[in-house]
C-alpha cells in the first residue's frame, strides 16, 4: 500500500512539473540550471543562487530566466513543484513588478536581493 501511495505522489509531482514546463518557451526549458543576464547585480545573482540551491536541496525542480510562452515575460526563478515564481528585485520599478504579477500564470513572490537569504524567504 505504501509503495502505491508513493508512486501516486511521484506521478502527481511529475504531472505538476510537466504542466509548469508547458508554460515556458521550449528554448528556455533549462531545468535545474542557474542562468543570469549580463545586467544583473552580484546581489541579484547571489540571491537567485541561494533560492536555487535551497530548492535543489528540497529536491524541487526549478527554472531560471525562463520565458513564459504566452506573455514573453522572463521569470527569475520558477519552482516547478510548487508553481511559484520568485522575482528577485533591488531597483526594479513597482509598476514592473505589478505587471509581472498580473501577467504571470503562477503565484509571484517578490524577494529583495539586498537582504540576507534564509530558507524562510521561500516558504
């Protein structure tokens, strides 16, 4: 019985991951890889790294710098297991964040790049 429940949980997790993956442009489906842009600050990149490292430790699948197919918007970090986008910000305008929140097909959580990382930030 436990093995059957475990198999069902694994199926549900993979189903969730596949659904998230389908939201992304095929060319941006780089699973469990840290990517960053040339204009990102060291603090921004470091915060993304800390988020990804924690997600990896939790055995979650994630994407960075992935582009949503429908909107063309690029997300900092997507937790494919939970369906959450983590947007790391330091100087981004509030209007830009609100626009992403309204257009992303997933829940968005904003993380300040200049604060010290703790796993509580992404719980």
